[in-house]
C-alpha cells in the first residue's frame, strides 16, 4: 500500500537542491507527483506531493529531514483526501501596491466560503509610471450557493483602485 506526502522545502538557493531531493525520493522508490518551486528573496522555496510505499515513508521523511546539513529544511505531512466542491474560477486582481491587499481579498473570499486553491502574487512597476502595482492570480473554488457577481461585488467594495477579472469556470466534483 502507498500514501501521499506533502513536502515543504526551504533553504538558501543554490545549485543541486532539487537534485538532492529527487535523489532521496528515488532512493526510497517514491514517485514525484506534482510540485511548485520558486526563488523568493534569495531563498529556494517549494512544495511537492510524493507517493511512497507505506514501508518506505518514515525512512524517506527521515532522509529528507537529514538534508538540513545541505542547507535545506524539509517538513512532511500526509496528504488529505477532503475535496471541496464548486466551480473552479480564475481570478486576477491588480491594484496600486499597499499593505493588506491579500488580507482584505482573502477575508472577502472566506466570508463567502470561497476556497483559494492557488495564489500567485507579485509587485512590479506600472507601465507608464514608477508606481508599484500589486498583481494576484488565483484559482478559486466557488460554492454553488455563491454567484460570481456576488464575489465581484464584494471584492470591488474593498476599493475603486482594485481591478478584477474572472477567467474560466468549470465544475469541480465534491
């Protein structure tokens, strides 16, 4: 029998980190399923899902934690099986950068019982000025009891300087 583990990784960014992790997973006959990894503030940060035989899981986690001597901190948790049902929607938010945008938008979504499945953010200069723009791209699961106009209205109520755009929509089984 096998299980899925969700691993988080963080360390000083340098060549060889992904190789060390993938080598360790392969030594325990694990299967690298999906991942998101990035360079953030001179750090390597990642999250990944691995399938591994039950009798290899503890040894795999121990060997991954031992990568600390290589400058990498790894934590592991068993993957959950809870699925949230609703419509999958892509949402883009753009506005003048200021502290609290993620907090404000996430509070609105939480009040509406909208789940944030993915969140990518960045700050970059506006095309025609030196002002910084905050950009967020999200994948959301919107429950059937909530309409997109309700979500749009609630986010727009945060301020007139936020522009939002919904993209695709598909049903997520629950």
